[in-house]
C-alpha cells in the first residue's frame, strides 16, 4: 500500500499509527511521527552535515537563509509489554488476558529503570563515580557506585545553539508530564507573548513543538517524565551541552532561527538585587486533618530566615500552634534568589508501611538522607544550582548535617514556579518536600493580607500584592495540589487510609491512583459520619474582599501521573491572560500533572458568600479531600455567616 500526502503548510509534529489493531500493536511500538519542516529546509545528520537525515530522533535542520537548529524528538509510550533477561514479564496482568494496566513505560523505545541503578537515590541520575557512607547491619560502611550514562536518548548540542523539541505520545492510555530541567519554551512557539513553560502534559495521540527560548550553558540537562511511576520505570535521559568541541558533533552554521538565544544573557549576580532565604529540611508529622488524617513520616522545608536585597537576615516567626503549610517564597522580576538549604532530615529513613506503589516496585529500596531544592523556569547554571546530580554534573545535594546554596535568576515575571526535592522522588516528594516560588511583577510589593497592613510578606501562601506603577492591589492565593500521599488514621501506622479501587470488583487501586490527596498539607475527604456535621473543612479557607482582583496561583506538586482538573464555583477567568480581551473565558483548568502551573486571574464575586474551589475529578480526588472554600467578604453584619454558594 502506498499513501501520498500533500504537506501544504508547516504543520509541525503529526502523530500516526496502525489503525487496524491499535489496542494490541500500538503498545508494541507501531506508532510514529511525521515532522513537517519549514519550506525549503534540508535535514542532515547531526554527526555529518553532508549526509541526509530523513528519519531519526535527532537531526540538524538547515533553512534556506543559511541558519540552522537542532531538533530533538521524544516518542512516549506506556504499558509496553517488556520481559527481563530471564524471560519474566515486567508488571504482568493479575490474570492472563486481564484488563488491568500491565507493562512499563518508555521513550523512543528505550528506558533506564531506576531499580537497576542501586544505591543512594541522590546519585540515581548521575553518570559519574561516587563514594558515600551508609549503615548496613548497624555498621557504617563506605560504598562506591558508578552507573554510567543512561541507555535512553542523550541529545547533544553546544551552548546557546537553537533547539527545537518535538514531543509525541504514541501509546497507550496514561497522561504524562514531560519536562527538561534548566530549559524552557513558549507555550505557543509562534506567540512570543505566550507564557514560558518547561513542562507539558501529554495524552495519547497528542503532539507538540517547542523552541527552547533562553540562553543555556554547558552541562547535562535532565529530561524526564516527572511522575514517580514514569521516572521509576526509566523515562528520563539527558540533553548534553558540550563545553568543548567533540569530533562527532560539528557546530551549526549561523545558529539562529529567530529565538532570543543570541541576545539574552544573565547579568552577573548583584548582592543589592539578591533576595536571600535560609531553609531547613527536617522531619515533621503533618496533620492533613486533625486529629485523624496524619502523615507521621512528613518531611518539610521550613523557612528560618529571610533577607531583603542588600539587607540583613531576619528570623521568621514560627506558628505558635505548630500548624504547617508548604514552603512558598516570593521575589520580584529582575532579582537574584539565593537559597541556603540546611539538611536536618532524621536518621533511619525507610519506605513507610503501606507506601503507595509503582509498577515493578522495590519496597526494600534505600531512602536517601541527602536533600535538594529544584526550581523550574528560573535561570541558573545547570552545573551548580539545578538541585539534581545528573549526568556528568557535579554533586548538587546537601549531605546529612550539611548545607548547600542555590543561586537562581528571575529574569522576568514568571508567576508560580514549582519547588521540589529531586534527590529521592520515591520518598521525599509525597511526604511533603514540595513548595513554590512566585516571581511577581517588577513593580510589585508583597504585603501581609490584612486590611490596611503595610508589613511586607515575601513568603507564605497568602499575600496582598501592591503595584507601584498603577496603585492597584491584587489578593494572591497559592494552592498546591498533592497526590500519592500516605496518611494514617490518627497517625497509627497499622491503619492506612484505604485507596479507592478502580472498579468495585478489584481489590486494589491502580498504581497511578494509590495514596491520598491534599491541598497545602490539608485534606477534607467527602463522606462518612464527620461529613454530616462538618462546619469548616480542614483545607484552607481563603478570604478576599468582594470585587477584589484575585491571583490564584495553582501549582501541581503531585507525585502520580493521573491528571487533575481545578475549578472555582461562580468565577471565570481568561484561558490565556496574555491575549487580553481576545482570550476566551473559562471556569476550569485541566490536564494538571506534575509540574504544571497556572495563574487564574479573576474578579471576586460581588455577592458575599462562600464559593467552593475544588478538583473536577469526583471519584478519586474530590472525594479524597481536594476541595476548600473561597470566602468573599463584604458588609456582613456581626454574627452573620456567609452563605455557601453551590454554583456549578
């Protein structure tokens, strides 16, 4: 059979697959992508520009004007039926021919499974040799590990050379969160005003094209599917930017294609424009709902001190009642951020009882006592401040009892940025080592959210943002979505909060649905005796004045690959605020997977009342506590309570 297609436009990345027995053949690899390049372009081998490259995951694209860019392609597949070298199936169905999720994940027909990279998780992504001390049988021993480069795709380039990314999901069912540490792109590559991203949620048959839109230096940049299940099964690799010439990689001719790579650089660090934070990583029991929903194995980032640009350290008052919320930092566009991270994690860390599982699991795995803090979107030297020891990069974690300092640059108003530990994604993140950095506008001042307050507050989930240019104020709310948690009834580790099975006939839930859900270290499950008499949910109740401008910063700090959605009753906002009045208005956001961030800009309702904010996923998320109250305050008489507006 011969097919003929006419490419009358530069469509970008086009998904194709066998359409006879897709349910069987697609997960075996029978899918691909047709990439339509610019008119008149030539496609050449990255290792020899005199040879054509009509197929393959990497190519150099030469344009008629003499410029060129490197093209890197990522083909995502899930539930691939793989076998180990002994012929044993990996993650087989419970029964032959069963309909449950079976198999493992891969990118470009390759995977680098973490279970095979033994030792301290701090060095799982490293290609170099490392020595460290650990305890075995009560004795302190020295261990050496050297994993080498991953078997997955290593895309090569030189600093500042233009890169075009092609992402396509060919099979089979799941959502995935694709991202690259230290690189970023415009959400719509032909719209320079569209928001910057370094993460993209994908689903089956979806395809995306992105241009890297920032300068980058030498080093190894970790690309990954961010959910714990995907990373564990080996969906990660490297973009290697060589500092020096290598024989097999000729430079690009006139390496520009309209991006800002040739003109934008980071300024040198300036103490007078550096905002400093001192953070302690420690173990704390987290009460997601008093007294019954407890994570006794919680790990948190605790903000200890802050320093204004050019100012001195100031201690942060700690809550008298011991209440906790995730770490939330703020800065202005154009500022440097210096974060000193001190490691005070407890001894004897191990997988908790009844821990949420992943396919091909290892409940006897080592849990790292190293810790780190990785930030998306901001600019930094990948070899010093990435928060993950990847490829040939130096160690970037704080060892037990030690500290490390990261330096980031907020070159523009980025809005919400996910912060997370990248040392041990199987244990640290779902126990609470997540947070957010909010990069405000250059004229913004963050104030304590109290009427008439002039006290600045550059941390915390709630603030009032005042703009000096316009004089306007905005009420800022920061919401972190969490899943894959393991909570226990009254903190008793013999009684985990049960997972919800995918089907009443199944005894266990699927891997991607295991664990509890929460918002900002809080959860209010629906149903049961408590639900009949609850007056105030354990989740945050945010109070804003009627008619106020609201910035709801939404950060998906999730652990699992299952997608979420989010809505606020009685309110709508522009889908793409950079489009102004030309943007359609929406009342929910969707495709929320690990690392996805959004800013919902809306005007608070004119009618004082309580408006629900919640997940749109009823069975697994809303019922497990992903909801809360947005309280619109107005001229309410003393003693009156706002009415709950059940708008939907």
